[in-house]
């Protein structure tokens, strides 16, 4: 009994650990000794994780800020936006009466940038980049990633992608405006719209750099998980976080190159005059002489990444949530193996459902039927996961920390958004729903909000590991309840607007009588969006305040978690463990067993213990 | 700098860097598979130009395969500590690689001469895309061989585990690019 309550991880690791002679090489002494190599061009996975996180936060503020601007246009089309002119310059036109209106072209640019930034920069790099980097080495008992150098490059390619995208915001022709999916011909013909000129060139360059970043990161994550697990850390003992990051990296590695292949062909069509995606196009009444291509081909290539991409976003969040739910419910995760198998099933299925985004693109309806079936089958592993999360909570000794609240919120969001996926997955219903606000509601709840909740759960939970201090819990709870209620307030009404047929990506509905009675709804949504945005700024304040002024961490393992990251010193140095590396004796979910609260993974199994994994 | 690597090599048959390289190859393969799938889909849609690939591409295939053989031989001589053969064959492989690129370029000219242009029917454009991007990857492979050459001539000859690993990585890259080209050319031949 006493070994559990009073055990000292240092002594345990010294006795039981594995000596890799890491510190004999004196890496620790000369490694990253100056400011530049320590904080800027760092090769330490923990610093790189923070770089990903803070860069992601920067982009989240920009991306969400853009949505506030276009929501103002949708909610209050008749109000003057002249006050935004100092920020947006010529994109706000002011008439004689002093009324400022948002340039429609720029509205589309904002929507496009919002989508691109949130999907790729925030929820891919900011989420998976941050937590894969932070947790993979720490939770599997490795000194660092397999290749710290590639890891560093992964961040800097992301950074470069960001610089290119950011600079496109300042072009006189504006950033790309053809939607985050960049369908041709809008994305190929510079004369199609002003954003399709230089804006699209920079967009493509930026995203190709981004793909390189994802691939470098993914190669590392996969190699590290497979090759650098410490003794005793079998695959079936890995925390679900690691399973999620691992499978996410595999999906990314198989699908992002396909996206790159599509972008390269777009570049060929744009710059070299080929016609992969162009055919029968009239511009200004004149036929274009580029024929023989197929725009639907682009859609196939894009969605072959595009659908797996949504799981690249959600799986890491699922992993974080599984871990947080288990730790704060003081119970083992229910159905650990079922969780792993459903991650694998989702990953596999995610590659064979892409055409559900193309039901309305003129693909053969018989082919659509096959995709309907596969799409609906995804609901099965998804439901397994939801069931297991809820069962984990059932009868748990729940601690309602901010991290836990966000994890529970995630489950709620995933259910609400997943259900509407089943509507959309039926190609017949999709005829009505496609390209309406119903789709916007679906993917924002199931992916946007849910993934953000997973990320928040992760940040509140592992903040002490990152900075040695806690975030403020009161602010955290205000953040949670405000965001939870606010997010539903934003997206729930969109289902109704969408069912009534209101199309997405429209600058204004003023000329459509059929949609005029949604004015009040649109106002309501916009107000909710502004409130929620404000709450995220509160989170940002809490985050940075806590880095320097938060409550100090006094014990290593504040949440009483079993996993290895909490056996490292509070101020975790390079190489993660000061002496030997820990050896693992059990799975990650020995909570509430034999009347004990938890058994850390480094604790040897004793004779009188009931069964363990 | 291989901090993480040092700890458990002994427990794994494959070195993490080599494993990482295989993973990278898998993702490059995905990119080319995407293009070949696009080719199939586009071809099925009709309006497709039929033409025969100029002979030079086949000759070049043999040349690339031969460069793999010379590089592999160089590696074997390296292990057997036959210094001059090792260095010589390394240089030969490098030159063969350069020749391959030049001949591919001439192949493009032959294509243009029979009326298959980059900007024409996608059937032709695809061939340029395949060979062009393969060529870019060959440049990367040549860079790796170039580094190997610099090491071979600048460092004192000695067979160490680290240098063996480095050579094996280079060799893997080059064999892989060979295989990639074989896939491409077989694909084009079978599809037309
Ligand atoms: C039960 C599982 C799900 C089903 C059956 C499903 C089905 C669908 C369908 C059929 C569409 C296309 C609607 C249209 O454009 O007309 C769609 C759109 C979308 N879904 Fe889902 N979905 C599911 C889960 C998810 C998850 C988990 C995510 C993300 C984490 C997600 C993200 C998206 C996104 C981003 C779009 C819109 C893309 C765009 O057009 O811009 N979905 N979903
Ligand atoms: Cu999808």
C-alpha cells in the first residue's frame, strides 16, 4: 500500500530504470546552451511543442477575427463598417453618406482565409503539432524524437508557410478567395477573380510548404513511436493519446502527398499552360482555348486528402479527451482495446468515403451509393468511442477541472455534430443540404468546436507540464461555460437556416425574399460569435498570465496520473529524465483498482495485485 | 545530435533513421500513385491522345538500373575495404545519374518533336509531370550521392558503423528512385 502513496519516482527509476548512458555523452551540458539554440532553433521536442502551440494561437486569433468581420456583414448588412477602415483599408468602401461597406471580393477572401487557417494552421499544426511533440517522447519514455533535426525543420516549414500566407493578406489584389477547397477553375484562372491572381500563387506555395512540414513531423512521430518506446512499453500499454497521434501521423503521411500532387497540377495549369483541370470555359463571353481537363478530377484528389484531413484534426483531440476523461474520472478508460480498434477503423474508412463531398458534383449516382454506405459505416466506430467515453464517466469519481469540462464538452459536441453527418451522408438528403448552412453547422460542431475543445482540454491538463505552473481555474471555467453555450448558440440555429435552403458562401441575402425572415437569426448568431470570440481572448490572457504568474506546481504529478510524463522533474530538462529512463510495468489505465487510487506505469506489479495489463 | 537514437538501438533490428527513410519513401509513393490514379480516371473520360513513348526513355531506364548496380557494388567494396573501387564506382554512379537527367531532357525534346507537348492533351502532360517530378527527386538522390563522395574523398578511409549507415541510407534512396521510375514507366506502357 505504502509504495503507492509514498513512492518516489526518482528512486523507483534509479532502481528499476534502464541505463542508456545518455548523460555520459554530456549532451546536456553543451546542448542548446545559448538563447538562439534554446528558444528559437531548438531541437528539443518540448520547446518545439510550445512553438507550435503559440504559433497556432496566433493564427487562431487571426482566423477567428476574420470570421467576426464576415459575421458582421452577415448579421448587420445595413450597418456601416467604416470603423474598420483603418484595419482593412481599401476593402472598406465609404460612400458620400459616410456608410462603409465591405468589398464583396474581400468577403470571399476572408471566408477562404478563415477556413484555410483554421483547418491547416490551427487544428492541424497547432493541435497535432503541439501535442504529438510534447507527449510522444514523454509518454513513451524516450529522450526526444527519432530525429530532432527533422523535427525542428518541421516547425520552421510551418512557420515559413505562415509567413507566405500572412504576406498574401497584404496583396493589392487580396488573398485567395475561392474557398478553402480551392476548386478549379477559380483557383487556376487568374482572370477569374482578383484573389485568383497573386493571392492564389502565394496560397499554393504556402500550402506546399505546409505539406512538407506535416510530412517531416509525421515521419518523426511514426518512427519515434515504433522505435523509441522504453522497455516494457508495448503497443498495448500505450496511452490512447499516443495511439491517436500515431495513427494520425500515418493518415497524414498517406493523404497529404495526394494533396500536394493536386496542388502541383494546379500550379502546372496556372503557370505552364497545361489543362489538367480545365475544359470548356467561357470568360467574358469568350471561349478559353484550354480544353481536355476535368475539374472533378481535382475534387477527387482534393477530397482524398480532405476527408482524412478531418480525422487528422479530430483523432488527436479524441486521444487527448480519452486520457483526460480517464484521469479526471479516476477510472480506467472503458474498452481500451475497442478504442484502439475504432481509431484504426476510422483511419481505414476515412480513405474510402471522400466522394461524399461530391454527391452534387455530377459523379455517377451508383458510385455515390457505395460512398453512402462506407460513410454511414464510419458512424459505427464513432459510436463505439462515444459509448466508451460516456461509460468511462459513469460512476466515476469526477473532478470537474477545466480540462475535464472541456473533455466532456467535446463528447457533447462530437455527438451533436456526428448525428448531422448521418443526414449528410445520405446522398438523397444531401441534394437539399449540400452547400447550405446545414453543412456549415455540421462541420463546425463536429470538427471545429470539438477539436478546439480537445485542444483546450489538452492545454489545461498539460499546461503544468509545459510551464511548471497552473492556469487559473476560475477563468478556465468561465471560458468553458461561455464557449460551450456560445458555440451551440452560434451553430445550432444554422441547422434551421440550412434546412430552409440558405446557401453558404453568400455575401448577402438582402435580394432574396425567401431568406429575409432569417435576419434576426443571423443577428443572433453574430452576437453570439462576438461573445465567444471575446471569451477566447480571455483564455489567451489566462494562458500568458499563467506562464509567468500562475500558481506554481509543487508536486510532480498534480492530477495523479499514471503516465510517464509526470515522473519527470517539474522543470524537465533536455533528455527528459535526469538519470536513467523509466521502465514500464503496466498499462496506462490502472485507476481505482484494489482500493488504490492509481498505479503509475513505472510501478512494478506486486504479487497480491489483481489482474493488470 | 542523435540524442534519442542512442538509447535503444540495441533492441531494434532497424535503425530509426533508416525506418524514417522508408516512411518518407512511402509518402513519395503516395504522391505518384495519386498522379497515376488521376491518369487512369482522366483516361477513362475519353478524348485521350495515343502515342508511343520515345525509345530513349527505355534506354534511360536501363541506364538508371545500371547506376543502382554500380552504387550497390561501391557499397560492397566499401564494406570489403577496397578503397579505390569504392570511390571509383561512387563517382561512376554519380555520373550515370547526371547522364540520366540529361537523357530525360532529350526524351522531352523527342516527345515535343512527335507533337506531344506539355500544354497539349493531358495524356502527354502527364508524362512530363511524371518524369519531371521523378527528375526532381533524382536531383535529391544525386545530392545524397554527392555528399557521400565528399565524405569518401575528404575523410580518411575507415569502415565505421556510422559511415556504413550513411551509405546504406544513400543506397536506399537511390534504389527507391530506381524502383519509382520502373513503376512509372511500366505504368505508362501498360496503360497505353
Ligand atoms: C458520422 C460521421 C460523419 C459523416 C457521416 C459525415 C458526413 C459528411 C458529409 C456527407 C459531408 C458533405 C456535405 C456536403 O457538402 O453536402 C460532410 C461535410 C463535412 N464534414 Fe462530415 N461527416 C462525419 C463526421 C465528420 C467529422 C468527424 C468531421 C471532422 C472532424 C467532419 C468534417 C466535415 C467537414 C469539414 C465538412 C465540410 C467540408 C466543406 O465542404 O468545406 N465530418 N460530412
Ligand atoms: Cu468527409
